């Protein structure tokens, strides 16, 4: 039988916060790059990227605050 470490170094909530924050920041940067690079500006795509980025950042903050309250 092989020995495996069943305990993660990072709790699942912390991992989720990191993933959501990274995804939100990436989508915001993609929106800015699309704003600069496109002519004519595709406002629907940029707005969608920014909305998804802000939503992801909001959800990361919500998960982080709930994890702090549960302690």
C-alpha cells in the first residue's frame, strides 16, 4: 500500500478564493487589452469580460468573508 498525504496544504476555500481572484483579474486585463486592440470597439465583448471579471472578484470576496465568519 502506498502512502499518500490525504490532507491538502491549502484549505478548499482558500484555493477557491485564489482561483476566483486570479480569474477575475485575468478577465479584467483581457477586457482592457480588447479595448485597446479592437477598432471598432466591441463593447459587448468587453462588457461581458468586465462583468465576468467583477463577478468573479465579488464572489472571491464573498467566499473569503464567509470563511472568516465561520472561524
